[in-house]
């Protein structure tokens, strides 16, 4: 198979060896979970339960508070013990609902529609919206909204993102190996809902077993194609994946629908399948707990809202003091002040580094080497954007492409002067958003 790719990008060590051979293991019911009200892009959900209420696993406990918002469900049965602020996987404090387990793990009733592919499109969309699914690759866009493009933006290609280009993470890899047919059925549902005639599954070359399996299962379906992709970061970013798989270029500031494409993560496809066939809400997901100090790195199917500290304990703890904990992958994830955060629908991994790996390097003056420019997958000048932000020249930063930056971190990774380019760009994005709000 000829491997496809995109221009620019970098080649970090993939470090997948820690957990890639670990089969998905079910997490036992935790003593408590925190269901965050912001697990997605858009308005936080609104609670419909109060402290003291008893809830079943799978019961609706928070509703959307706007068009781009989401349903949230209890992921264990028990009692609502607090509604307040808890640590979010971004490291910030955010509103959530705490449920303390009754130890019964009693679930709401599900269905089994064996003929789920015959359901009308509107019914499928209703089930996906009811299940509270948001993109599970990290971006967190509500799935029912993404699957409802306006009539003037027809979709002809649906791409499943099985790239998992972030170093260390292996949850999507294991999902493709252990639930391949369900993932493919999820893709077929996405194609039916969007009207896409072609379905593609993009997988990076460091997962040859997943490529082979998907290829075997799709070989008799003439409208499905498995695309092998070169190991190159950020191969899994939406615009880069679309270009590599189809050759189409999403315009600056545009969405994939501008070129007739919809992209969904493989975990999201599985959740779509379960919501459509069983009316199962999104109450669990696979997460990789990995890194050099994790005693037994694992891929765990855990209830949404499980505390990171409980997951690490399930992996038999650590072999050395933790120097840094990152929620998500090391390139785009968030450094955490502690392991008290609870996982959300977008939590693909937790990576723990030792103190030596976590050592931060001093920042030096820019050498004008242009390495950051050469590798930027969005064709930007990261050094110019960052210095414009640093010197409070927001207009120049915007002109240089501040809003087109996908925060992939490649520029900071290659910078020999160790300039915190992404952090400066992120600061610029926050300042820009504030300036827009105050207009
Ligand atoms: S400027 Fe943005 S898109 Fe370009 S390499 Fe840096 S983080 Fe990635
Ligand atoms: S890579 Fe670093 S040192 Fe080189 S031009 Fe970019 S910001 Fe300057």
C-alpha cells in the first residue's frame, strides 16, 4: 500500500511501545465519578438533577443549553452528592456533577435494533443527539451538529480518523483491533446520515495490524477504502488528514464541509454505532494510561468521569515520582497540577513523565533559523505570530495567521532556542477572543 501524507510536519518518536500491546481492560465501577458540564465545544450543559437525587447508569442528568451543546448522562448508578467546581482535564476548575456509587451499577433499559441501518436518517440523528456524543479525538465538537451540514454544503466523503498521531496514545489503535466491525458500522451510519458516497479510514503506518484488519473487513465493500498514512505529525489533524486522503485543501478559516468532507474519530464512530443500535448514551470510553513511570501501562474502558488518580492506581501506580502529568498526548495535551481531574468524553490518554523527562529548558533568543516556518503544516510563520503576540501587536499576529494555527506544537518541538511558540500563540488566541467579546 502506498502511504499518503501532507506537506510539513515533524517526526517525533512515537513511544507507543508502552501500551500498544495491552488489550482493552474494563475498569470496575468507581466509588465516585465527576460528570463535567463542559465536555465539548459550545455552551456548558445545564443540570436537571439536584444534590440528593438517585440516578441510574445511563440516566440523563444535564441537558444542552444551546444549539451547540450536549446531553450528559450518569456513568454509574448512585446518588448526586455535589454540583460544583472540580478539576477538568484541561487543568482548570469547571462545573460538574459528582455521583457517588451505590455499588449496584444499575443501568437504564437499552434496546437492540438489529435493523439499525434501515432507520430513517432523522431517527438516527435523534439517537446520536440523545446519546450526548461529542468528537472523541479531543476537539469535542457535538457530533449531531457536525453530522447536520447546511443544504448548500453537500458531503460526498466521510473519513474516519484512526491516525492517532500523538506519541504514546494507543486507545484508538486497540479500539480498531478489538472492535473493527462496530467501527466500520459506525462509518456506514455516518455515510447514511450525511449522504456521503465514499467512506475512508485513515490509519498511520505504525499500526500495520489495524491497517490489515480494516483492509480485510472492507475489501468486499466497493465504497469503502482504507488509507495508509505516513508516520508524520500532525497527520491526524483534520485538514492534514483530508489533504492526505483526498488531495482536497480546506480553505483558511473554512470547515471540512467546504470541500464536501466530514471527519469523525474512530471512537466517535463506535459511539455512533452504539447509540443508533442500542440507544446507548456515551457513558464510557477507552483511555490509555501510559508513560515511563506507569507501572503497568494499560488501555482501559472506563466510565466517563472516572478520576485520573483511580485509573493510575488501577495500573498499579508508578515506579518513580511523577515529574509531569499530561492529559491527552504530549504534543497537544494539558499539563495537570494533580491527578484529581476526572476524565471526559474527549480524554484519550494520560501520560506520566519522570522528573528528568519533565525538566523544562530555558528559552533563548530567536536564531532566525526558520525551522519553525519550514515544518508548519498550516504554512504559517510561527516565529512572527509569537513575537507579535509577545509585543502586544495583535493585528500583526492575526495578519500572520494567528487564527489558522491548529496549535499542533510542531514549531515549539523543532525550535532550537526552546521558544514557547505555541504558548505565545495560545495567549494570542485568548487575547483575540477577549478583544472580539469587548467589541
Ligand atoms: S504555528 Fe500553529 S500550526 Fe504552525 S506549527 Fe506552530 S502550532 Fe502548528
Ligand atoms: S525555530 Fe525558533 S529559533 Fe528558529 S526561527 Fe523559529 S522561533 Fe526562531
